[in-house]
C-alpha cells in the first residue's frame, strides 16, 4: 500500500509541475485569445484533478484476499483476484492516458510540435546514415519507426482538435503557427 501512495504522490507532483510550467509559458498571451487559452487551461487542470482523484480512489480501494497467500486460495479465488487486478490495472491505465491527454492540452500545439521534431531528428539522421551506407533493411526499419511515430503524433494532435493544415503551418512557422495556440481549434 505504501508503494501505491508513493506512486500516486509522484504522479501528482509531476502533474502539478508540468501544469505550472505550462501556465508560466502561456501567461504571455493577450486579449481575447489569452482569455480563451486560460479558460482552456483551467478546464484541463480541472480534468487532471478529477483524474488524479479517480486514481487515488483506485489505489486506496481495498484489495480482495488481503493477508492470504495466493497459494492458499482456491482456483476460483485466484481467478477472481486476477480479474480484479486486471480490471484495476486497466482503469488506472485509462486514467493515466486521460491525464496525459490533458497535459498535452496544457502544453499546447506549438510546444508539442517542437518536442516531436526534436525526438524525430536523431531517427531521421540515422535513416540518412543507413541510406548512405546502403543498409536497406535498417533503412526500412527506421522508415517504419518514423512513420509509426509520426502517425501517433498526428492522431494525438487530431484528438486535440488540430487539422493537418494547422500542423503544417506550425511546422513552417507561418500564420496560425506563430505564437503557440493561434492555430488551435476551440475545444
């Protein structure tokens, strides 16, 4: 149980640290856009707090068969315990995914784009090296890895309300890509 409390505490501290950093970066927005951005951030923070409360409830919930050895249980009790564990783990994963999505909203599209490009740079450099060395199999594997990561990023951005055109403008630094959140759809 202590391990769960430590994990929960660390998760909460990380969430708050990222939220604080995102608030600090976005504080420079002005006018109507700044107010809308701040409102979206407040909604994201509220959603994170709700998810952290769910996670805390999941971790504090009593676990069945406490104090009994797994070996002393009947096959039916073992199956029930495995099912409960699997269900709890799946619920925790859903909560973590939701928190991750809200943290992405706090960061904003421009910062996510920058992080994605920085993460992809070494892969693209390896791909260029593999092609130069005529390592076709390695190049093929790298191309697949790059395509998979790009697809995941595109799906994440689409879930946040960004269109492919908006992402392209952000990559090029053009209208809608300058200043962070301009290219983002209202949520």
